[in-house]
C-alpha cells in the first residue's frame, strides 16, 4: 500500500484520492467528536446512512450491507432502537420478518451529519475562484447524474 501523501505532496497519486485526503484532514476530528458525542460506532453510523439512502430494511439486509454477522447486527439495531434512532415494525409481506427504519430522531441525526459534511466541503472549496468552484460543482452534478441514471446502475 502506498504511503498517504503529506501536506507538501502536490503530485502523484490519483486526483480523487488526493482530494479526499484534503477533505478527510478537515473532517476526521469533527466526525470523531460527533461519534463520541452521540455515542455511535462506525457500524451504527453506517446503518443510519444506509437506511437513510435505502429506506426500511430487514436486519439481515443491514447485516449483508455492513458485512457483519446477523447476531452482531441484531445487537447493533437493538441499541439504536433503544436510543430512539430506529423503529422496528413487522414486515407486512412476511410477519416473521421485522423491518427497520430511521425514526424522526434518526432522520434528524443523519441530516445533522450531512450538514456537517457539506460545511466541510464548503470550507475546503472556499479558497477557489468563483468560476472554478461553479465549474467543479457542475461537473460533480453531471457525474452524479450519470452514476445514478438507470442506464448506469449495474444489474
């Protein structure tokens, strides 16, 4: 594995990797503070974001997404339900299955995390000349549209 570029490294490496390095340098401390303040583990935060993106899921679906055992995921989900961040209901199509979704409190927390991440991007991009930033944002929108279009989704 190649060493992580240092602050004076302006060349080499994949451009997106270098961009993420700059972003992560600005956000790691804030994200760790947020995780500690909210008493969340990375798998718990991953669960919240997964449910925010995909909607209600079964515990086994969450386990598969996180690459965790069913037992570990059940325990993780239970802790988040007890904290009021998730709700668990009977799946109407199979009463033996439970469906897990974000609660209102969970939605609010994910929105807070996303606002914090957006603010870090704004801070990172603030020194750019206005025209360059606008071009960058247009290009990102175009890439996102291509990646999320039905034709780009893998079967």
